C-alpha cells in the first residue's frame, strides 16, 4: 500500500485522462546501436530526470507543493526547485516519429518507417515506444561530376583525391552536404567570391529498383566563373559598436602599408599601431579573394587583448567588375581595468582571509601589449603550535607581467611571426611568508612563450624561470627541536630551510576535443603533459667558472646553492555524457621528479602532495603519504608528507539535482612516494614490488552550486583503504568505518578536474 501511495504521488499534478511519461525507447532497429541513440535524441519528450539515473527526486519535490495556494511562497519554492511532470503528448510523439523517419531517409534508408506506440504501464503512467523499420540502406553505385566551367573543372580535378564521394558509400545527406562544403571551401580559396552552396546540387537515380544509386553532382550557376580581387582593405577602430558607414563619415584615417586605417575623430593617434595590424592581417591589396586569408586574419586579431571583437565583410566595387573592398571592424575594450577580490581560506581547519588587487593596461605601447600588476595579502590563524611566540601566518606579495601578442625572437621574419601566432610573457614576482616557525621570501623572474597550432592544441615553453628562495629567519625553538638534531646535511628538512636558487626551463603540451562533444559524439577528453629541468646550465659551467662548494658539497652561484632536478607530469581526463544532465568522468595523473647532481632532494615548491579537495578526498590536504608514512608532528608534516612521485586516479559521476545544484558520487585512489629512503619519512620510498599495496582509496558524495561564472564545491570523502594503518582495522576503513577518523570535508571553488 505504501509503494502504491508513493507511486501515485508522482502523478499528483498529471491531469485526468492523461499519463505521466514513464519511459521512451527505440526498438526494432537493425542499424548499429549508435543509430538508436541518435534517434532517441530526436524525441520531443523525455521522461522526468532522475538523480544519478535512479530516483525522480525533482518530480517528487514538485509534487510536494500544495494545489490550493500555488502562489504561496513555500509552494513556489518547491515548484522552482523541483520539476513539473512530463505528460505524454500524442501529437509530439507523432511529430517525433516523423523526425526520426526523415533522419533515416536522409541517412540512406529511403523506405524507412517509424511508428510511435503508446503502452500504458499503469492507470496514470505511459511508456512510449518508437518501432523503427529502416529497410535496406541505399548505396552509391556510380559517381558522375558535371562542371560546365572548364576553369572550375580544373580546380576540382586537382583536388579529386580529397573527395568524399566514392562508390559503395551510403546515400547519406550529411556526407553529401560535407562534400558540398568541401567544394565551396576549395573554390573560395581560388578567388571565386560569388560561389555559394547553392551552386552545388546532386541528382540521385534510383530507377534500377534496387538499393544501388547512380549519383550526379552538378556544379553550375550564374557568375560562378568570375574571380574577384581585393582592391582595397579598410580597418576601423572604435570603442563602441558602430556601423561601417557611420565610421567612414566620423573618423580620421591614415594610409599605411597598402590599407587604410580609420580611428575615432579627435584621437591624436590610433590606439593600435599600423604595423601591429599589418602583422596580424592576411588581407592584402591586389590579392585574389581567399577564404583562408579571412579565417587567419580573424583568428590572429582575436589574440589581441585590446580587441573585444572583430568582423570582416566584403562589398563589390561595381556591379560588373571583379573587385572587392574588405572592411574589418574592430571594437576595442577599455584600456585600463581594476579588480579587487576577497576570499576565505581553510587549511586543514585553520581559518583565514585573503585580499588581492589588480590593475591591467591592455595597450601599454599601442601594440596590444598587456601589463598586469597584482598585489595580494593573506592572514591565517594557526592552531596546535606550542613553544612559539606567535600563532599567525602572514603572506604578502606582488606580481608584474608583460604579455606581447607575438613571438619575440631576434631576426624572426614577419611572415614566420604570423604563422606561429605566439604570445611572449615576461614576469617578476615577490612573495613573503611569515610563520611562527620561520620567514621565507621568494623572488621570481620568468620568460616564456605560448602558442597554438589549432584551437584545441596549445604549447608553452618556459625559456627561463628564476626562483631565489631566501629564509632570513628561523625560530630558535624550531631550530632546536627539528633542525639541530639532524646530523645529515642531505636531510629534506634542512634542505628546505636554506637559501636556494632554482633555474627552471620547461615545456608543456595541452590538447582537448572539448568543442566536439555533441549528441553524436558524447565523449570529451583533455591531455596535459610537461617536462622541466633545473640547474644544468650551472652544472656545465661549474669548472669553467670555478664555482665554490658549501659544507654539504653543493656548488654555489654567488654563495647560493642551486637546485638540480628533472620533472615530468601527465594528466588525462575523459568525460562521457550519459544523458542530458548526467556525466561520467575519469581522471588519471602521474608525476615523477628526480633530484640529481647538486641536489639530494627536491625543493619544497617542486614536491608532490596528496589528499585534499583535488586529490584523494578521504584525506585532508597534504595528509596522505608518502607510501605507508602516516605523519607525526603537525608542525612539520607539510614537509614530511611530500614526495617525488605521484600517482592518482578518480572516477566521478555527476548528475543534475535541482535549480543550480548538481550532485556527484566519486571514488579516488592514489598516493605519493619518495625517490630515496629518507630517514624522516620511513616507509615512503617507491618500490616496484610493493607500491601497488600502498595506493590509498576513498569514496564519497559531493554537492556543487553552479552559478555559471563560478562553481562552489562541497565534497565529503570517506577513507576506504589506508596504507598507513598499523592494524587491519586501521588499514581497511571500508569494512570498519569510523566517521571521526575517516571522514574529510572539502570546500573548494571549481571542479576537481
């Protein structure tokens, strides 16, 4: 009786003589399974959403609202948070069936039939089936091309190997449309501005009364044989959206390098230098119309941070001529901008606050060079620090960077500059940390390049990244308790509280197919890989420069030891869209850093950590590993619980809940290890024979508030396997859960991967 009542409550707002849509499916499909999924996406009605594919909680929330006073604030809240019942609609079912049938016909199943069948499940629930009989697939038997214009025929013949029309292919409208677009793109690259998709048509001969088709492609139409030349190129700079005709009337102009630049009347000089526009333009006076010139110019101009958007249009110079005028409209952003942010911090339970201010100049030298200045300060109250005179953590710093929208390399030609489309960045940073145990200051200077081959692939080259770490003061209590008892000069503790010079150079590769995720291709992935090294240049110059060594045997530059290491990182994230509101994600990452030569251990800033909101979420931040090491004194565990090797994997299922809230269930696994057997980290060294038994595991639930511009994430993780456990009870929390010991809460901004 209880189950019947619960079931009927879902139908509370389903009108009489109507049905709640329980399920929609496509049956009797002889084509591959992917076709069934494509057809299902054409259904105009889908059942109410289910949390994690199980329970229709949004519908239940909606059904809890009262019917007598629907405008009451409580009822409105329930209805806004919930989801109204999806009522079966016969007309929509018939229309969807016709859409599915048309889709099959367009895919080559010319005799396809789709019949929607409504099957009542209960007195108030309906299951909708689409019975699909696709019939035989029609395939192209012969292909014939008719091009009356001899010049066009020669162009198509020169690119015949790239055609998609071959005997044996299905008579698929999408494939035919792809061939039509290929021909348009090809012809546009040879000066035919007036040529369009309407000039390409297909005739299919099915008179043979079987499933073989004779296909004829016709390329013809008025004026398609005329080639066009770009006679003039105009560039319009404006700080607001204005029609080109108005800009011509109310702007000053200058002629430069074969084009005319229009800019606001009254400005002494245009915001952008003419030679900058020339470097980012592929449009040239006197050249044949070429579609690639348009695409490359639009892409190159989009890299100029000063520009909000750009638009390229063409107009014919006369009705009977073959001349074109190219008008490029460029709307600029404000030259200056300011920002201020305040945030709360939580580091392993210690609360604090931070504030930052920023200033941006997007056009410092009239070449869209972006100068950025950031200032940040943070305060945090530190607990559990007996023996120290203070209990606060202060951090303050400044960062200045300059971005140039080009590859700044001496003797590089302008043509090569345009092809690479790189950004060059120079940066300076200073960061000071004041803790009860010590003070540390980091001075940094960097020089790097960023460029992209396509929209989906980017590269970053760090030519040099200098970091000078200074530890001007260490608490006497900290020195006495933790550093003086260590006799080894190669201890990771001592090494990380000494002045150090890091000279990093590295390369990072990034690739994604994120823009290609569609209903036909629900799979999306990203790959990031990088390698960096430090200290090799000074190591090579050690003998020529006769560098001195300190008491630990390390070579020094200006009385400062330099770090020497090589480091590699890799991450892979896959995202499967399982339904309209649900996603299944898999994340894999690893990292290996090897100190050598002048270093016996890695600098603290280059070491790996485990646990926290973006790691194995059953542990607090930096509370896991390395290996079977379980931590000790909280004062220095952030040093001890670090490593040289990192391995991690996560599986997460995300589902829409209601309003802007999304939920997640997840499982994480991973750990960190050290390359060498350090006495301060017993059980932390990586060993091929045993590392797999030291991989920690956790599971949990998450709640996310997605406000479009920001995602606030709350995750609760439970330990499942703890490699640092001394007993079976401690090692396997999955079968012996203890919320006080095994539960970790995380509050973060953004998704974990």
